[in-house]
C-alpha cells in the first residue's frame, strides 16, 4: 500500500481542528501550572511521609513497651519484696529510667 501524504483536506485534520480550535496555548503558563502542581504534590508527599514516619515511630515504641510491661511488673514486685540488690538493682533502676524517659508512666495504686 503506497504511503500518501495527508493533505489539509484530510478528514482527520478537520476533526482535530474541531476538537482543538485555533487558540493560542501559552507554553510558559502550561509549564508553570505543571510545575506548581508538581510542587504541591511533592509538598503533600513530604507531609504524608513525615506523618507516616511519626506514626510508625509511636507504634514501635508502644510495641516495645507493651512487651516490656510484664518484665517491669516483675521488677517492681521484686523491688517491693526487697529482692533487688547489687547489680540487679542497678539494672532495674536503669530500665525504669529508660522507660520513664521514653514516656511510660506508672499509674494506679498497689492492689488494683
């Protein structure tokens, strides 16, 4: 099939002219709009990533402290019975100070 050049009388050209009328498209405005859209998308992405990172950090701390609660209860019971002495007391004190620094607080009264 021989290739023919498409002339101005071609029906496709007429359709394109109907869809895109003769209007001046400012390339600078188009590129500026694209740039603004991309900047907004990137800013939203950064906010979302920071929020997700913060949530993941809080969840990780919560998971670790949840696992340590039983151990901390045992340490408190041993301390209340006077069974913590020497090196074990130093480790227990350090463990309590670390968990307090992370944000774990004791609440309630004995026997609850």
